[in-house]
C-alpha cells in the first residue's frame, strides 16, 4: 500500500523507456561480454564512499530469479561488486568471490573470525574488518591475504579508502569510538589515530579529504549524538555538531550536504562544509537504523515497517510506503528511476522512486529472516545476500538477440562516415534502445552513439548509427549494446576497422619566383598541395628539375618544405646564363598515393649590368710627368664582360682607350689601361670614366673619378740667419728663414728651438715677404747652447725640416764699477788703507777684481776679496799697508768677467802724512815758551812801555786735508811717463789674454 501527501500515477512504459535511454547514453564502454565499469560496480557499503546508495546502473523491471548461490551460512552484511565479481562475507567469517554471470564461486577465504563489514574493493584489493579488531587486505584475484593489522578493538564498520598524494589511506572506526588511518600503499601500518569521544554504530563516509562519522555519546546525565568532520590524513577536526539523539546510521553525502538518522527517528540535513543544520524532520518513530538513500532530489529512510520519502530541499515528507515486516536494510536507488529494499519478511520490494508505487516484489524462497544487508544494483540486476545463506541474482532472463552487425562502406575511408547496421530481435517485450559503442586510438576514449530504428519494429528491426568521419589510420573497435524493455541487455562481438586513404594529394597553384630567373637567382617554386580533412596527410612533396648547364641533361630532386596554409616551397639553385631548366612536382601522402604536376620551364637570363667594384690609379697621387695606370675590378657573374673602355678628360683634350684584362677572367677580373705622361701637367685635373658592356648587352658606367697632378716635393729652406749673429745674454735673437716652394707654395713655417734638458718650443714664424719668415728666440743666460731648426709645410701637405743650428750666448759687455771708496783718506805711515769696491756684471759674471797701486816707484797688485753679493753684483775689499811717511800713492781698480771683458777705474791718489812729534816734547816746548813769555812780560812790566810796532799779518791757513789727498802735486814728468807705460803694458796683456 502506498500512502503520501500526493498520490502519483504509475509511470507508463514509454516514460520509463525515455528515462532509461537518457541514462544509457552515459554508460561507459564494455569489453566483449560484460564490461567492468565504474557505473556498474558497487565497490563498498552503500555503493560509494559517500554512502548515499545511488548508482547509474538500472534496476530490472522484471523480478525473475536468474541464479542463486547457497553457501550454508547466513549473510548479515551487504555484499560488494566489482569487475563482474560479487564479494560477500558470511557470518562465519568466510569471504566468497562469486561470478556475476553464472553465480559460481570463484574462490573463498576463511578469515577464522566473524566479520561484520562489507568488503571494500579498491585497485584489485579487498579491505575488511573483524569483530576481534583485525584489518585484512586481501588480493581480489585469488583471495590471498596481503597484510593484516591488528588494532585490538572490536571493528564492525566498513573500511573507507582515500587516496592522498599518491598514498592509499585505509580508514577504520572501532565500536568504542577510535578512528585509525592505515597505510594501504605498504603493509597497513598505522599512520594516525584519534579517540572520537563516543560509540560508533555506522561506517565512515567521505568526500574529498573530509571524513564524516556519527556517534552515540553517553555521559552521566544523558545520551545524545554527535557528528564529526575530520581530515582524512591528519584527523584534524574541522567541525563537530551535537544532536539530541544518538546517531545510529552512517552519514550519507550528496553534493554539499550530509544526511543521517537518529535513534528516535529524526532525519537531519547539514552543510557538509560547516556542519550548520539546514533542516531536520521527525518521523515520530523510535528506532531508525538505516542509512538514508539520496537521489532524485529526495531522501529515502526506512523505519519500522515503512519507507519514508522526504524532500531533499526542506525535509518535508512527500510519501511513505507500508510493507509487511520491519525494514532494517537501507534503500538502494537505480539510475532508471526505481528503488529497491528488503524487509525482515525476506521480501524484496522494487518501487518507483518518484511516486512510491510498488513495481514488483520478490520473496526469498526459503522464508523470512532477520534481513539486515541491503541489496546491491548492477546492470539491470539486483544482488541480495540473504540470512538463509543464499546469494540471489534477480532480473530479467531473456536479453535481446543481436542477429548481425555490418559496416559500410567498405573499405572505410577518411572522407566518409561509417554506417553501422545491427539487426536486433526481442520477441518478448521488445527492444528499448540500441547503442553503438566505439573506441579509437586517437582520442583513446570510448564513444556512445544512440542507434535509430531504420527498418522493422522493436521486436525485429534493423538499427543504424554512423561513426563520424575519422582521420586516416585511425584504428576503431566497436560493439553494439541492445537493451530490452525488460532491462536486459546483449552486447555484440567486438568488431574493428582501420580508416584508409585511397585518394592522391591535389597539386595546384604552381608558381616560381622570380618570374624571369637570372644566373644569381635561387628560384623558389611554390605549390598548393592539399588533402581533405582526416586524410592520411602529405608525406612528402618533391621538386624534380632538369637542367643543361654542363651540356647534357641532368636531373635533380629536392624535398619541398611546408610553409603553412598547405603551401610547399622548394628551391632551384642558380645556374649560368642561358641554362634551360624544366621542372615538375611529385606529392605523396602517408598512405602511399602519388600525384604529379604538369611540367614548367624557364631559361636563365642576365638582367644585371656588370659591377665596377673598384677603380684605382697608380701612382695614387700622380705628379708631373707620371704615366698613370688605371685599374678597374669588374664583376659580371652572368654573361661575363665583353668590353671595357677608359675615357678621360683633361684641360686641353679628351681621349678613350680600351682596357685589357690584367688578371682574373671575364666574370671577375681586373682590367688595365694607361694615361700617358704628357697629360699629367702640374695642377691639371684629369677626369676619367669607365664603361663596361657584358655579353648580354648590359652596360655599366662608373661614376666620374678624377685626380689632380699634385705636389709631392717638400719646401726648401734656402737660408737661415740670426740677428745678432753672436747673441749676448741680453739679446732677443731674431731668426730669419728663407723658404721657397715652387709647386703648391709655402703654407706655414715653424721655428723649433730648445736647450738641453728642456722641452722644445715651437713658434709659428711670421711671413715678412713672399719667401722670408721671421721669429724671435728670447734671451738666454751667458754660455747657454741654444739649438734651433726650421720646419716648413707647403699647401699640398709636404714638409721639410732643416738641420739643427746652434749658437752659444756670449758676453761682450765689460763689468761695471759702481763705486770705489777708501779710508782713511790721509793715512799715517803705520795705518792700512782699506779700499772698498762695488762692481756688477749681468752677463758672464765677475771673475776677478784687482787693486793695483803705485808707491815708492813700484806698481803692486792685490786681488780683492768679495765680502757680500754674488758674482753678478758684489762688494770687494782689500787693504794697502806698509806705506812710508810722505809717500804719494795712486791706485786703480781693474775688474775682469768670465767672458774676458775688463774695466779699469779712474786713478785714485793719496799722500801718507809724516809722523807727529811726541807729546812730552810738545809739552816741554810749550812749558819753555810759557816761561819765556812770563819773563818777557815781567821785564816789560817793570819797564815803561814803549810804543808797539804793528803786528805782523797772520799766516795763510793750511790747505784742507781732502784737497791734499785728492789733488796731489803732479809727479815729475819722468814718473808720469813711467806710469803711462805701465798702463799701456797692462792693457796690452789684457787684450792678448782676451783674444786667447
């Protein structure tokens, strides 16, 4: 009986068919009989690690028993399925591997202890937990145990697998609330663990790295529930939420939400990321143990003898189903809009997931039992592991029959699609849909095409589909999958073909550039070579060309290069002038098809005039009377040089002369001609042009080149003189140079002078006439050696340097006697006369100062000593002694410099005084005189005075001493003559010494 808030009508067969078709298009590919596909697998408890009980596999629309597999021991946990094998664990701890196709047992493994978990399949391994606390890893192929990890705590939850950073993590939860993370990539060692704080009744679920677990927490005052979200590797708690009742079920994850049920029948919906509650709905029942199933925007939860359906958005109850017997197993949802569950009466119910209508029921033949395991769904089949120890496969028995599968056209080519026709027969309820599954080695993927009914009907008809155009060489394998209205399917044998290419390439738009190739042209030949899309493609394009450059026909081949946009290019190398070249193009594709173009040809031309690479003359700067040779280097790599003509103009005429090959050849050579000497007069400009004609008639004319008959003769320094000829220390020396240049003329003249040890000085000389130049050398000290030379440049740049001249600075000026003094002026016989002389000589300097005096008929000479100053100006002192009283003395000063110049002062004279009387004698005489005077006065005083005679006149005053000294009486004539003779002899000696 179905009761709810809205009573939906049953889906019609057509509605089911349309829904099934829409979902079948998403199926992956098969191998020959029954492919192992992720959408057909049920690898763990509730079909996935999200534990939401939904699969894309169909639930069969028929309830026929296909096979049964009895093992003799009850099944209390749900089985799993992968790779066309069913893995079920009996109550006695034996693991069975059962063939999905026929129900045969492939292998079994006795774990030796009870096992309460659904086997989890992952990468050909099974992971199980036991009540005694062992975690087993079993090889899914043969049942051998790979590793076992003992945790020492009771386990009944199904293992959860996460793969993080290429490591397989096996996550298990103990009954008393411990969570463990084991290393599934190695030997199952514990990576991390954590106490959760309560009892765990369900299995962990996950999305990405987040693991969700529900708890039953009992403290001193109450019993409540808690939900935790943890990191799969580190077990860090992202969030935990407390609810009023213990959580008995596993957590279901769908999109970004989680769903679970509590002991008192409250269904919760929370945000999977934050744990915030979205809604909760109370079913008003006690004892809700099943894990919610999520699908079709609904939540399905059994409790008691009812199956409740809630709106996933707001938790509002939509409908419920009442059945006979309580329901402990969870609901499984198929991809075709149906759901299935099993009651404790051992009755399997199939219902419409949208309306809740019961589609069919299947009672387990051997009666009721405590049915805890949930049914699993795969490929229009339901697998039920019953408490009576039997595994059942329920579904439709008679699949469709594929009579034939054919392809056209044959062979399959790249430029057409491939039509696949399949004749499918189903005399029961008819064919629901037929799909074509093909795989190609280009995409490495399976593709699904819906086949359409081309002829007949759903009971016996021809179905067709077209595989689109594929690239040449594509390997394709394909099969046909036919599904009946009953939900059964048949897969055809695998067929295959390779896409071929039987058409040659197309060659078009052939051109070559340049249009008129020359001897230096690399001729580029281009062509458009195409093959349609998906063809084998161009393998190679070859340019074949023939040429007669060496006299015979020679064939050449070169590979052309793809330059983009289906264009290919190849090069024909340059050939000599008048070579005949013909060519054509051969193209081949990867399939070996060949195509050849028409033949094209051209004749090599020479459009280029010769190249006059250089023109030189020898000598480079012709002079008067030179024969000038003209050389022209000419290149003509085409037809070669035929004639070369030299034309030249000068002041009085024009001439032409044929040039001859001097070296090289007509393609690259040097040509020679001469310009005669009579053309090359001074300052004549000669203009020349070379004209070249090659064998193809091309002409080249050089630019005008000219030269002047130049001046390479340097100026001439005719004469160099200085003024004064013998410079003294005080003279600025004037240098006069006579320089001539009869060609280009004198441009400038420089005087270079220097003394040893110092840098030379350059002075530009001033022109004082056409050929005369003047400059001044400043005065230098006496005896300096001054070197000088003339450097002259002409207008043409020629220069001449004169020899080095030299003069020595002389001194012809005698010294100067600045002052003469002596003292005392009138000496006594015992006194010395000190003579002081100040002299100067700015030239060579004072060498000697001689005091010459005449006394007592003899001349005497004394060398005076310098007491101050230096050789150029100083004071000299000497003393005259041993003079006789009354002697008449005369003296002169004679000064001589280092250059031999001398000067004699005027003559000075003085007289030596007599020695005065002794003082005692004078005093005695005076005393006697006083006495005499006193006697006379006395006598006179006693006598009568007589008349006195007039006094005599006073004597004349004596002459001054100075006048006596400076103006002595003239010597006797004979003495004067003797003095003059001595002076004459002295000066003759000085002159002779000077001359020496």
